[in-house]
């Protein structure tokens, strides 16, 4: 009898050592992965096996040690000889993106013996905001004094909200300018009245 038959079963192989890159928030879930230190536990000496891996965070938001889901494909002359247990996840960080606020204006007003100003955020510009993200701005303001003048400094105090506010480090707009015009006083009656 010169021949018979038998089965060679795939050898168990476990993948580990894949890492993911931390990055600044960009509104997306994919992130770069590094397979340079991948370990193939169970690989026979001399066998050829290669790996290609992509990674994606479970969500887009800022966080520390966030789970990165890994998707791997394998190639090489000996890939068919192994039953591969994949590395399913790793972790990485998503840090806040920078957002700069500008374009807040304040309304001119007639002298009213107060420093209260009325800012407008209708023309606000959010530099660095990822397309589709929601960051809302509201602002209050005060003139540097109550007196009449043109181009007077208005100091702004801003607050921020919106679904994506937590993904940004915000540089607010500190000041704007507006005018306070004189109050017209109409006097009648006694000619002895004095207008100041």
C-alpha cells in the first residue's frame, strides 16, 4: 500500500500587540493603527504571514482610553495553515480641538446712566468648527464706563452650549466696540430750568 489519506488541521494562532494612535478631535471615528509590534503567537518558524489593520473609535467624541475597534486582514504564503484569533480592540485618546470665536458685535445705545451693553451673536464666526458640529454662543457685555463716546470698549462674557461643545477648547472673543450717544432732554415750562 503506497498511500492513504489524513487531515492536517489549521494551527491556532493569536494576534496581539496592535496599537492605535491618539489624535485631536476631527468629527470622525477612524484613527491610525500601528502593526509594527504585532505578535503572532503560535506562528511556526519560517512561515510567512502578514497583517493589514484599520481602526475606528466607537464614537467621534473626546475621551481618554477610548475603545478602538480593529478590523484586520491577513495574507502570506502560509495564511491558510492557521486558525486566527484576532485582536479585536485597543485603546487611544481623542483630545479637544481648538475653536476661536469672533464676530460678536454690540448695539449702539443712547446714554442711560448704566454700562449695560447688548451684544449680538448673529454674525459670530467659529474658526475651527468641524462641518456639521453644533456649538452655540451666547454673550453679555458691559461698556467700560457709562459716558457718551464713540468706539467705546465693550467687555464680553460668553457662554457656550450645543451637542458638540465638549469636543472643543474655546478661545472666546474678549471685547468689541459700540457707541453711546447723548440723551436728548426736552424741557418745557419755566424758563428757569437748566439742561445739563
